C-alpha cells in the first residue's frame, strides 16, 4: 500500500485489519498516538467499572460484601490451622528428642533403624574416612580429639576464626556440626554466617520451636553446649503473630502475619564478643610536625548473632507518611529476619536431615513470609517501600546483605547504599 508520503509497506495480512496494521506501522506519529491512548486505558478501572449502570455497580458492591464474609471465614480457618500446628508440634516432641540424641551421640541407632523403607541413591555413604570431596557441601574439616569431639581453635575478639579441616572416622560419635552445616546449607541463612561465627555454631546442639496461643506467637530456641564464647545455655527469638481482618481494609488480609519480634541478651564471655570488633585509628597531630595518636575503638561486626538483637518495627512520619533512610534499613533487616524465621520454623526444624543433606534449603525452597508487617503501614510509604524492596530483591535500593545486618556495607554485588 502506498502511503501519503510515497512509502511502500507490505501489509502483513489481508483485509481491513491488515491494512490498518500496515498503516500504523508506516506512520510513527499515528502509532505513538495510538499507543498513548492504549496506555491510558490499561489498568484504568474508570474506563470499565465507572461506565457501568448503577444497578450493575450495586451488584459488584454486593459481591464485595460476600468476599468480606469469605475473608472472615478464612481467618477462622487459619486460627484452626494454628491450633493444629500447636497440637502437632507437641506430638512431634518425642521424634525431635530421638533426633537430638542421635546427633549428640547419646543414642546409637540399631541396625533395623538404619534400614530405609524406600530406595535412595546415596553415593556418599562409604566405609572408612570421609574425604573432603565426600563431605556435605560447605562442610568444614577440622581436627578432633581422642573422643572424636572437634578441637576449638583459639579466636581473638573480632578476628575471623581460621577454620581447619575435620576428619571423621568410625570413632566419631553422633553427627558433629549437624546444625552448623544445616544452617549453611540454607541459602537464606548462609549469607548471614561469618567465618568467626562457626566455632560457636559448632556448639549448637538443637533448635526448638515453641508455640503460644494467647497472645499468638512462637519462639525459636537455639540450644548450645558448654563453650568458650557465651554463658547462655540457650538463645531465644520470639515472634508475635496475628490473624486479623482489618475492617477498614479487609481485602488486604493474607493469613497469619508476623507483626514483630524480640531477641534476648547474649551473655558473652570476656574477649569473645562476636558482635563487635576492635579497630585502630591514627589521629592527626595537633601541631605541625607532631605525630598523631593511635586510638582503638570498638565498632559493630558482621555476625549471625545480630539475629538476636532485631530492631523495632518502625512507624512512618505522621505528617509526611514517609520513612527515614535508617527506618528503611530497619524494615529491610526485619524482612530478612522474617524470612529466616519462616524457613527455620517451616523447613529446618521439621526437616533438618533434608536440609543437612542438601535436599532442601536452596532459594527455590525459600518462600518465606516476605514483609507482611508492611501491609499494616498506612498511606503511600508502605506501598512505595514494598515496590522498592521487590525491585531490590527484598532489600530497599538493592542493599547488600552486610548492610541489612546494620553493619558496614560490603561494597559488593552492586550494592546501592549511599557511600558504597
């Protein structure tokens, strides 16, 4: 077809529709105008709903009231699910106790108990010593004493621990480093673990889940054996949960939501506080030619154990309905915290052996709870932050994992925090 400007364009199809398509492609101005009109229509409910006659609008309102009734019933469903979780967590306690005994070496399974009732390809189970290549992914090999227990290297405060290689043989009791290895096999947790954390995490003997009915919530309890780092026998992280339909925004209901969390005080032994590190800084001299003094000070250190000191849920400014940069960082930390809690509660504790052996724990298994507490934030602030964090992989502005822990940015992987 010849255009007004004499340009010849072959129509991709016959008939009126093909001719119209050719005309649009040939005329950039017309295409731009047509595209702009489409852009106005896409996502605009006024172009459809508002054009309806009033009787139809009234029917839609009635349907929305029915949807509210469904949502209210759905909330009751989740309340009963929570009750079932509490019930079966208690019923699972004998199973967890038996697991803990085997891991600690307090109980040796009988031959009958080691026979699986299903086929499983397991090339790693061989007699003799475990070579490095045969160890579970990410396993650290280190020396053991005559009882088969790992020998702890001496660690200076704030310094990275030098992790040696462990060698297992038939005299090894239990499953050393079971929980450390399991944590490292979980992608959502592994990036939070520093090398200096590992000597203490080798003393992690169990992770326990405890539910609460009123007020609704749960505890994650990390149990430790005697060690040179902390005096605590256990570290507890508590999470508040609510199942509530907001009368003002009933369609935002998404089931149980974590609304906040509290940690516990870690009683560090002298010289072994992993949450701080000592740095030396040389000051400028007061006068010309005078040497400056060298001062030492403690600064926060990247560590998994910051998990037990979470920030409070921030509130947007009442006037601007916006968050400060520090508050956005805190929200990112809490979002990641809730993902970790969700994985530990729903996957690690009930399926520990599968995480330890690498069957579960990857990114594909980590659905997490996301950032449910943002749903309760009013105005544009919560919506903007959710969009920002979705674009940044769950972190505002694409912050790196180091920044999410409230520490110095790692300056890696395109971290977009100011000053990186």
